[in-house]
């Protein structure tokens, strides 16, 4: 391992001068600084981040906690956070919760033990009003940005999110504008605030159109392709015949579409279908999906901007970004 002393010997300067040059201290001449940096690069010098952390009381590490980076919902957001953090000189420690509260507690405590300078967290939503791990994070005053809307147990942290209700409202208005009067809704996880917001957007659009939301057209799903399959099968088994389906997410919509198509039900000729999220598969599915485009990269960049504000001690507020309706081939006017 190359040490500061090794560079100092070759450069014929003191160890302190080498240290100052590599930290860009002002009391080192430009020529000396350039010479030392060139030698350091040539010799393969790597700074000791642990030693730097002891001196500055920072680790230059961020913790990022999401359900899974394989999820198309989070992949681009994680990329944006990692890229911007890299530009700012931070490394990212990524952990997966798999939507399990016990695992979330464990990975967050592990990140706290690494003395991360900040946390980006997609909460594992639960019905309880309190969660001890979030109380611990608040007590330690660790800068934390939520990726998604807060629930009661994490309401004291700023979040970056989209305008869930408005976006869902716009999808329903789109279907109503095509002439649909019976629109089924496949709901999301019952504990997730974003699922409630999307459902409320659907209900609000119906009420404004003079239509009373009807529970017989509402089917509980979740947020996976399998959930969409099950919700569509339940709808068919209950002999429910809407002219359109609005799903809480693209994954649910694609699962529903597969089931409908297998049953010989054409999309959109027999039934229209809309999702939410604009994952890559939505555009390239065999019936390209009408959906809402979530600004995933902008959400990630906004999250890092908020984090840096927290680190500087600023009063950071929640940010909500608009989401754009994307009309594709899965929605059309109803038959007849």
C-alpha cells in the first residue's frame, strides 16, 4: 500500500505538504500540488477513507434502502441517486428490504452502524402508527429522505414523491373522456399511502363525472404481475363486465392483460386497460399500455438535492413532482 510518506520521499517534501496538496489546501503552490497529485496517481495512492472519516467526522457514505433494485420502479431512481452521489464524492451502500419490516429494521441498523452520512429509504409500509427504527433514526438526527409518500410511522421525514392522486385522476378522466362509464379498479397494497392516493384519484374523477364509485367494480390486488392475474380472474369469476380497467401499477395491469388475452378478451376492442408507472415493459408489451410516466430519474436527482440540503442544516420540505399521462393502444372508446 502506498503511503503519504512514500510520496513525500520521492517529491522531496514533508508528509504534511503531501497531505495538504491532496486535500487542495490553499497554502501549497500550484506547481507543488500538481507534482504531488501526479506522483500519487502514478504510484496508485488510494486515500484511507477511515482515517479521513475520523478527521472530518463524516464517512462520505449514503445508505439506500429499497424493496429490490431489480424492480423496474426503482432501477432508474437508484441509478440517478448513485450517479449524483458519485459526482458529489459519496459512495452508496445499497440494501434490500423485500418489503419485510423485520428485514428493514436490520438493514437500517447495519447502515447506522456504518455511520452513513445520510439515508434514502423506501419505507416498508405498515399499519402501525409508530416504528421504533424510525424513532431511532430521528433521535440520532441522521439526514433521511423518503423515496415515496410518508406513513404515520415515518411522517417526520421529508419525502420525494409524485402527485399520485392527480396522476390517477388524469387516467380516470382519460377513460371517461373515451366514453367509459363502468371502470373497474385494481387496488394496491392496503398499507401503502401511494395506493390510497391513486384509488382516491380514481374515485374523485368518477364523482366529478356524476358517477358514484361502486364497490363491485373494485378488486383488491397488490403490486405484482401475479396480483394482476389474480384480480383479473376474480373479476371474471364474479361475472363483472366493466368496459375498462384501471390498475394501480403497470405490473398489475400487465398481469391482468395476460389473463384477459388468454381468455380471448381483446384489448382494447373488448375492454380498455390502463396502468401506472411507465415501466419499460409497458411500452413494449404486446398491447402497448396506456399509463402514467413517473419521472424516475428526476425523483432520484431531487432526492440527492434534498439530502445535501439536510446535510447543510437547511429546512428541507417534501417535494412532489408531476407525472405525465401516456396514451397508447390499450385504451379506446367502448364498443357500441
